[in-house]
């Protein structure tokens, strides 16, 4: 059972989120200001935080900054206004795992919650070593090895590989990949993702596990 903290100053929205999440089997609690939300976050262990950007007493971005100063693992999904691109960029830079724009469909929010929880459940804890096929990927050293053989990856190739591993089993669209690997403010051609996927497949012989999902993007087999 996952425990989800909702930090949202609009009480009606917070209540709807609680009802929907509890209907899905999650345990929830809500806070309506930045300071009270931060206090509740520190009071117990949470599996995920839904965090509004516009909060009284303490902004959502400041709450996120303080959360990440003590906790780098708990997923945080930002609730942002439709046109608040600077907030989205700042939130991702501060360590938010995802964001959803108001007004949103509850089905989309629930899907993002499930995806974030799957990511944290499948990511190895307290380690910087990941595995894909017969390759060992050391996040801290930014090295990829197979036995005594190492492969040189560019910084973006390495980041893309780690993102696929952390989200193995999930179908990822190009926009998601661009946002998390290239940054929210990337305005180049989305075909850059296809180019880098080809590089990874060739350099690491991943054609049989790094699959194309027709009409969506790519998926790394678990």
C-alpha cells in the first residue's frame, strides 16, 4: 500500500484527489500550505508527494527544494498552472519527477502516479550500479562495462540509457524522453531521440531489448 501526501491549497481539489486516490487503494493525507505540507512530509515516510506550485506561506518550489535537500528518492509530481513554463523548468531542475498541468483529467493523474511509483519500486536502492542485458552501468562513475570491455558513451547517450533502465517495462513517448534527458526547454527536433536510440542499440547491441512502440516511442524490456 502506497502512502501519498497531497500538498494543495485548494481544499476542494485536495479532497477530490484524496477520494480518487483512496478509491484506487492508496492511503493519503493532505496539507493546505507550504509549511504544513513540509511538516507533514517530515513527520513520516511517504511513497509519493503531489505538490502544488502555488501555495501560501511557502511556495511549492521552495517546499520541493527543502524536500530534495534531505530526500532524493521520494517521487514528487508537481501540479502547475497551464502556462507556467518557468515553474515547470525550475521544478524539474530542483528534482521533481514529473508534472501535470491544471486543469487535468483524473485518469491522467492516476496514470502518472502509477508510473512514478513503478519507477521508484524498480530502481535499485542505495546503489549507483544498474544492469541492462549483460552490461553493468555505474551511475556515479558514468561507465558502462561488460566484463573487461568498456564502451564510451556521450553524456546524453549515458543519461538516455539510465532513463530507459530506470523506467524499464514502460512505454515512453518522445516528449517524456526529451523532457527528462534533454530538459524541458529543449526546442529542437524530436527526431534526436531516434538518433540516440540507434546509437545505443548499435554500441551496446540492444536491438532485442530496446524496442520501438509503434505510435508512442520506445520501451526497454524488463
